[in-house]
């Protein structure tokens, strides 16, 4: 299984924090959001990784150059941002559509249980498999329900998509390259056909997608006993 890290954005949601730093390079306990995503991909033994960029993309590219020995390809969306689906469709080479890709959003920190591993194969008729959690009280995420056979229905239910998914890239082949498309539309299209499944994520997540959320965790021990493991991983690339 390959992986795609969604690191392209407009650099607006975090306000002054991203005036000179793209959001994926913001740090929690000295660890950038992007580095933590790469650490998880290492733990899950994923070998080939694509990262798309837009705002201050050259800084992300220069940062990723330090990760020698890892198969990393950066796709910079220089003119117009291509959206989550358009970014994947444009960046992924044609000879890599034969195996699933894990989609990971570095805005969210994932803390999986010890035995968690993302699915490397999609079952039955499924083209996409989403990881979900119950909607926190007072939050307005898109509602999702799960049936007994793991198929999903959007617009109802008590669960939300956490930003981690396995996708058969062939479901994007009908899209034109270098055009804007959103993955949420692809999810809903597959949902109408019964081609999207999901399950509850085995672990916890921490959403850092806004300035307020990011600032609220600056004085907290977010990584706990994982911090040393993350630092050891990054030390291989002289990142600590």
C-alpha cells in the first residue's frame, strides 16, 4: 500500500501562525505535524509516499529533502489549488493505480491502539474505506452511519470521518488532471453506489486544524511516551 499526505492548503485558517510557515510544518512538542504523519507511515510500514503542497510549498519541499532513504514525491500545486481528490489524481503516476493508497491528513494527530494497522486491501465491492469516530457533543461534522456490513450512509448517523482513509485510486481515473475536485464528493458518489465502507478507528485523535486548537495544546504533553520513539525516528535524518 502507498500513502498520500494531504499538505496543500491556502495558509489562512491558522492566521498569523502561518504567515511564514505552512501549517504542516507547525510544531507540537518540537514535532511538526507533517513529521508525525511520516512517523505513523513508518510504523505502518508504508514505503511509497506522495505529498501535495500549495501555500509556501517550497518550505515543505526543502524540509522533506532531509528524509533521505524514504521514497517521497512532492507534488506542488503552484498556480491553483487542486482540492483533495484533484491533488491525488494529478500527482499519482499512472503505474501506481494498481494498489490502494492510504490518505492521511496531517491536521489531525492520530493515536492508534497498539494493534491498529490500516487495511491494505479493500473488501468486496468497496472502493474507499473510511476511519470514523463518534461525533463529539456540540460539533457539526458531516454525519455518517455504518450498517452491519460496514457500508456507509452520509447525512445521517452519529459518526464522522477523521481524515484517514484507504482508497482504490482507480475510482479517480474519471477525473481530469490539473482540475479541482474534492474527496467529499467522491465519497458521496461511492456511497450512492454502495462502494464505500468504514469502521471505528481503534484509538484517539487530536484535531489541530484551527489556530485556537493548536494554541490550546502548546503547553500539554500531547505525545506522552510516544515522544521518544518519534524523536528516535527523526534522529535518523538529523531532524532533532
